[in-house]
């Protein structure tokens, strides 16, 4: 039995779709039923009260889409409201210093998103007069806006028939088609994107509900583990469900294990001056953020103490290690604290890229989340 008949006979011996041709054929066959079922479900069971949904403002939708990358909705809600209060529109964001943007973002992680937000806002103002372009193709030309984010903005705000393919949507569609292609292979991802395009509703006014619906389904019922198939609006179309193996999809080659990195933090504090912070370089980990001086070894930290106090043998306090997981490595940070008394003689500034910051002013600086927690 070919994939053209998979949806006619639920009892048939089903095989996962394994190539682009099978996938497209299956998508064309289920399209008339898929979009209507999803739109109905979204309007009655989906998320319809999110602050960026009404009205369909491209700035708000764009901001929410970027914040929601790698971050749960519950976490984003508070940050989103505070960010909007500080930067109510794209012109305000474009005109703000990057330091202010990073400070408002602090705690959300993946700080390249904040830097790209700033660059993109400036591009929208400089190239488009402060108005977001109205098509996914044009939006995808802006800094930090990939094809899926561009499609989401175009679908929500301009009713464009453009398919998104974020992690949740990949999971939903891989299961609907029991697609066995490894999504680590870009050819298979492109094939799934083509299938996603075939499923879009013909009625463009349904695009906001459809786009929200496919994301909501992946974020709720079609969960990574223990999907709630019995309540799914497209259960009757789902081949992974019929095969009894939804948890096997999507297939993606496992990433290599994260490497480990180890550094030492110097927490230098003077009662009359505050805590010494240094700004990280414009590229690399924590780019542009403010942090304690970092060293590759404890000995390097000790050797450097002569720059900070006249007594190079000053006793420093060892604090518990801080574990911080990043995308590509597990980071162990060893804080070492040196308190300088009121009577300690003044010394040269520890580094040209730093400054003393009073405790009461720390909230005005973009600090990495583990450092903000450490400093209390």
C-alpha cells in the first residue's frame, strides 16, 4: 500500500514516510481536513488571551516570538510586560543603548537574542521607516529573524500563507506523517517545511488561528513525552498514533555531549565603592554583559591580586561552585571573594573595561542570571 492510501484504512500496516515525495503526497491528502480541525480546536481550546495576540501588532508579535525561543510562555509573560514598558515601540528600542536592552533582558538567557533584537529594531527604523515589512520574505532579511519567525509575524499580522516550523511544529507534523527522516539533515527539514506549507488553510483570514493552533498543539497535547493523543484534534489523521509510536517522532540525531568549562570569579568588594564589575567583549559568551573578573585558573586569580590590593597575599574566601548550563557546554564557576576594608589604600582600577558599582545600583546593569543570584 502506498502512502496515498495510508489515511483510508486505519487498520492497514503503516510505514513511516521516508522521503520528500511521500511526505508531500501525504500532506496533500490530509490538508482538507487538517487545517479546519486545527482552527476549530484552537478557537475553543487554544491560547487566546496572550498579551501579544490582540491587536496583531508586528512589533509585539516579533518581540514575543524572539522571547519564546528556548523559553516557556509562563517565564516570558513577566519579561514581556516589563520590556514593553521600557521599550513601547520599535523606535524606542532602536534608540536605546544596547546596555539598556541587555539589562531589560537579563535573566532570560541566550543573550544573542537581545543583541539581535536591538540590531533588528535599528534596521526596521533605518531601512523601513519604523514599519515592519509585510511579507515573510522581506522580514527574513532583517537581522535575527529566521524563516519560522518571519512566517509567524506574517501569518499573525498580515494573514500571509506562510508556514512556521519551530520545535513544537516539527514534533506535531513528524507525528502526523510518521516521518522517519532525520531532522538533523537539512534536506529532511526542508521536506517537512514543504509539507507544512501544503497544510496551510486556503482562507487567509484563518492564518492567525491556524498558526497559533499548531504551536499550541505542540506545546500542550502533543508533548515531547506522554502526548495526550485521545484529546488531539487531528488524532484521526495522525499516523504515529495509528502505529502506536508517537514518542518515536521526530527523529533527530542526538547532539554531541556538552563539553565542560571551568573558570574562577573574583568577587572584589570595597565598602565605600561597591563591587567591581567588568563588561564582557562584544562577542563570545555573555557578550556585552557585566560580570566579575574571570580567570582560567585559581592561580591566575591569586597572581592578579596585586592589581587590586597592596597586599598580594590577602586572604580570599572560597565560595561554593556555581554550575551553569549553556547550549554547548557545562560551565563551572568558582567564586572567590576578597573584601577590602575601609582602611585599605586606594589602588589603580583593576581593568579599563570595568567600574565599581554600588550594591543599590546593580539592578541597572545587565548581569548574567547566575551572577545576579550569587550577589543576592
